C-alpha cells in the first residue's frame, strides 16, 4: 500500500512544483510599473488612502438623498437620512485626521465608491418602486457599508502602526459608525423590506 502511494505523492509534488513555476512565470508578465507619484512608504499610502475615502464620503453625501427619496419604506428612508448626518460628521472627522498629519484635506477619486454608486443607480433603474426597489437600495447600501468598513479597518491599522494614535481613535469612531449603519440596514431588510418584497 505504501509503495503504491509513493508514485502518486511524487506526481502530486511535481504538479505543485510545476504550478508554482507557472505562477512565477505569469507573475513576471503581470508586474505593474508604479506611477511617478506612487507611495514609497506606509505614511504616504496612509495619506493616499485617506484622500480616497475623503472623496468617497463626499460623493456619498451627494448620493444618499437620492436613495432616501426612492425608498418607500419609512424605516429605510429614515435610516439613510440618519446616516447622511453621520457621514457629514465623518467628513469633519477625516479633516481632523488630515490636520493631525499636517496634510491638506483633499480628495482623490475613489474608483471603488464611484463604481458602487453607479451600481446603486443601476438598481434604481432595474426595479419598480416599492419593496423590491427598497430591497435593492438596501443591497446597494450594504455593499457601500462593507467597503467603508474594510477601508476604515485598514486605516485604523495603518494609523496604529505609524504611531498616529489620535488619528487611530478618530478613525475607530467612524469604523464603529459604519458597522452600526450596516446593522441598521440589515434589521430593516430582515424585519420588513425583504419579507414584503418576497410576497
């Protein structure tokens, strides 16, 4: 039995070695040359990421009223408008973080948020007003929240690593708010909107 297993183990080992070689060869083809203004250390990447989410939050302030206006569930519309107020506070908090770092508060287009907002517009076009559209609005909103949760989690980690503890505290506050917004949307979906949409 042991002897018959050896050729299979050898074949598997060789297959893994071949696969590793293929990955390394393909990786050489996919190497991306950095742009002239690319980040060269963690602090630069941190600031660049802050500019990205600063743009994203400002774009969201423009998009949330449209989502609320298209929601038929009063609970959903209320949750969205409440988060609009929170988002404006988060923008102020980001400005504080820039100030702590001695950086100018400025945005850099966030391609991820731009794509998520575009998807939200598409969902409005592809659903009829009512509970089905509300379910779509929640789905789009939760994708945005999950992106923000991932982003703020990373920013907190960067701030802590860089010893920017005051910035980390501010960003942790925002992270908690994004998690709370996701929970509120989930409750609205599970307790009312999805149930009505399924009828």
